[in-house]
């Protein structure tokens, strides 16, 4: 009888331990880029954070009624775990019709990637598998318009969205980062001209396509407080910012 009670006790204990283990959320994987960003955030703002499937941890910022990532995306997988291909060759990049990413100048420097994020074609931004963390999405043109209007319109919002100073933006940088958005000048990968405009332009895809070959984007320029919306070839490589659902 005593032996039977011991066996029952052990069985119950095992179930309890297993149940506790299953009830815990699995922590995101370790990512060696965390803590390496040299971005200069607004010290007067309170930032949150969010993690992606790769374990990248991003600062987040509430602006008006919206909550945005305060860093450029650097994930290499969709939310379901499917890999996004990394293409380093420019000729191969220019003919892609599937989701792809690269690093500016194909750098492998972790500090640079952590600070500026990665560049993605629009196939990655608009893919139904969702490149954003759970509970987030790639910002739409409407999301950006709400943000820009909240910050004073096209003529002024750019200065409030860009990181202040000339640590990363080419001088003179017309910016104060009063929004806390901390936009970085990650440049772009052009369909036929390769990597361009690092430190002078920040360009972000939206989840809004205009046609089979073009999609909507938002651009910021170092010497201006303006925002520049437009449309460009979907095979170009731009940065991505996500917004909370």
C-alpha cells in the first residue's frame, strides 16, 4: 500500500511539473544583436519593447493613438518560421519575385545591422505570412498618414521622425526626434543601381501596393523636415517599420 501511494504521488507530481512547463510561454531565442544598436533615442520619451521570431528586441514608442517600432526591422523569418532568402548579388536581387532581404553593402557587422536594420523588397513587406511580430503589422499608407498628420503634416513631420544629430544622418540633419520614432538613414538597394543613399535617406515600405510593379513608400531626407511619400519598384530594397494592431 505504501509503495502504491508513493507511485501515485510521483505520477501526480509529474503531471503538475509538465503542466507548469507547458503553461509558460517559450522565451524568444537569444539574438546577439540585442543591445548593440548605437541609435540615439529621445531621452525624454518612455519606450516599450517587442520581440520578433528571431529574438530581436526592438524599442517601441506610442505616438498619439498609435504604437510604432522605434527601430528598423531586422528579422530573417516570417512569423510562421519560414525563412526569407538573403540575396547578396545585385543581378539576382533585381529579378526576384519572392520575399528577400539584404544588409546594406552586404555588411555582416552586427552593430551596423542592429542600428540600421535590414533592407527588404516589397514581396517581403506584403507577404501574407506576415514579417511583423505577433500583434503587429507592416504599416499601411493610412497608418503613416495618421502619424504624419499628428506630427504637423508633410512639411514638419520628417524633422520629428528622424533621429537627432549627425551620428548617423549626414550633417546638417534637420531633426529633433521629438516624436521618439528615431528614424534611421538605412539607404536602399535599387533595382539596377545597387546600394545607395546610406546616411542621407531613410526609406520605408508600406503594406500598400499600387500595381504589379510598384508599391507605396515613405522617405525622409537628412537636409529636410519634410516627409516624401511615393511609389517605387517592388524589387527595390527598403527598410520596414511595424505598427501595433
